[in-house]
C-alpha cells in the first residue's frame, strides 16, 4: 500500500480509539468466533498502545458488542483502488451502534492498519491511491460504545494489478478483402489492436514463421506493422496476426496477392482465309501473372504500312474471325494477354501472311437487244396565244420531243421567218423559244413552230396580237 493510503488510514484520533476496545481478533480469532460461542465469550486482550486504566476494565460481554458483519465481498479491483462491501451484523449490541471499522494487513506482515479514521455507517467502501502490485488482507468489524465486535475477514488477499482488457484486433477496411500488390511494390500491413496490459503479437505466413530476411515486423502498444520492401510472387498467401494476453488471444488473417503482367499466348495460327475474312486460333499463356486473365487483345497490320491496329479488346475466347479486310492486301496478326497489371510485354504473331485475293469472276454476257429510242417529233407543250404591247419585246415558248433531234422552223402566217433579224429563235434541251424584238401592230398574226426529223414532222400554232397604242 502506498504512503498516501497509510496516512489516510492513520488519521483516526488516538483519544477516540483509546476509549473503545481495539479490534484484536486475528484470522484464527475470527474463525473461532464463528465455530462456537464459548470462544467468543473469552475477554479480549487490550491493545498494546491503550492507556493503563483502560487495561483494568473488564472485557464487555458478547451481548454488549455487535456480532460479526456478514458477506464481506470484494466488488471491484483496479490498478489503484479496491471496493469492498458487506452486510450488517445480525446483532448490533445493547450499547448503541456507532459504525464499522475497516482494516488491512499487508501480505507477510502481522500489523493491521486502520483504513477509516472514524467508524463509518455505510456498508461499502472504496480504497484509492493504492500502489500497483500491493497484496493485502482486509477485515471489517462493527463498533458501538461497548467496543468492537468480531471482525469478518477475506479468505484471499486482494492483489492490486493492472486491469486486464481482452485483446481485440481492428482490421482496416481495405484489408478485409484480398490485398493486391504488383511485383516490386511495397507491402505495408498496419493492423491496430486493443488490450491491457501490453500484448504479445506474432505473425505467420501460410502457417509458418516469417522470413526475417525479407519481412520486417514492428509491434507497438497499439498496432503491429508488417513491411516488405520489394514484393515477390512468393510473398502471396495468408498472413495471420495473433495477439495474446496470458490465456486470452485474438487472431486475424490477411490475404495478400502479388501479381505481375502475364506471358504472351503460347502460339497463334491462321486457320482459314476466305473473301475478306480471316479465322485465327491461339493457345492461352503458360503464365497468367498469378491472377486471372481479363481477356486478349487482337491486332492487325497491313504489309504495306506495317502499322498495328487493334481489332478486339478483352476478348475471352481463343478463336476469332476478323472481317472487312481490304482486297489485294496482305495482313499479319498478333495477340496480347491482359490481366490487372495490363497487356503482356510481348505478343504471339502469325508466321504466315494472310493474302486477301480478288475473286476470279468470269463475265458471262447475255444476249442484249438494243432498244430503239427513235421517235418522230411531238410537242409536249404547245404554243399559247399571246397579246403584246408595241415597243416591248415578247417571247413565244413550246417544247418538243424527238429522236434523233428535230430541226426547228419558225413561220409567220405560214411564211418562213428564218434569218429575219427582227426574230431570234433558240432551241435547247427540247425547249423552243422565239423572241420578237419591239413588235408593232404589223407583227400581229399566226406564228407556227415546225419540228422535223427523218421520222416525221409536227407543228403547233398560236396567235399574236400587238395592240396599237390609243390616240387622244
């Protein structure tokens, strides 16, 4: 017990305790009191430090002092305190009840030291500021004005020691699933744990001890760290952390997977070439990089340019058909494997070029009957009667269809007007027009458009009226 605890127990005033009988029964005395009444009736010896007059007083009778308190129990023990409780005695005595006196005796010592300076009325008491490692006995007695009754004593000593907290491991969220690293990267597993007093931590790899040349472990009060500077595929597996405290322990397993890029497909061959299509087949790689494949990447290259173009990505089967190749070109093909680390560093390449040849098509002409498109002239749009104003040029229109092309002749009142500068005739794409420049009333009459070819002729008429200006 610490000095502070002893000083607190020694605060009881001497004059108060001198007038009261001292709690003298030892462990044997307490046992004899419970075994028979004749032993209890024996007078108690006075305390060695009591005044001389008190020693001449006769010992109180059994009925005058309280009986032994009942059910002395330790309720709680911590690293610096202990709490005890008891039940009141069956008999409080005839002289009036004053309270309880609690005493302790260090293990291996014979002196009982009072804990409370004055009798207390409560049936529970907490002793504080105790030293870690203390081991002592406790007893309690009821007191009245006639003296102290027999004491109730604990069978086992109280041991002040650090509170034991069961070990518990808290796994970080990112380590609850498989911890994946690439070859050459660092592996850093930091696992927090709880428990008191200090825990003992140990690691295993697949049930075996760690390779100290490759794996470093640092364990503190609250966590343990497993560190690998440059991971290799052999570092994959189950790492188990065990924390122990006496007969208590907690375990957690962390799955680590170290991966790298896969190898290239073992072989590739050209199965068939037809039209603008090519069929390929390859075998899976022998080394998948310590993880499953995500698929294959297929590329093609034209012999003329030599540039590679991706045709398929993350393609899972080991056979494929590549279409829409250019006729007349020759192609090479290659296949990469792919996993979480990426594409394989090399590829399987076809040894034979795929030649996309032109199909041999033999023309088989059939008997062809040429159609005769010859046609005699016919007007699809006739001339329309027209009224014009003197001095303003006017035009006449019609359309004709003929094969071979028809010759166009314009007439006025059935007289040919070809070559007359007053008229301008045009014919294009079967559209025939006649422009009459600044007509006068004299130009009124019937105009005819005549079309002729070797198959025949056709003509259309219209009337043009040029009104004279009104005179005033």
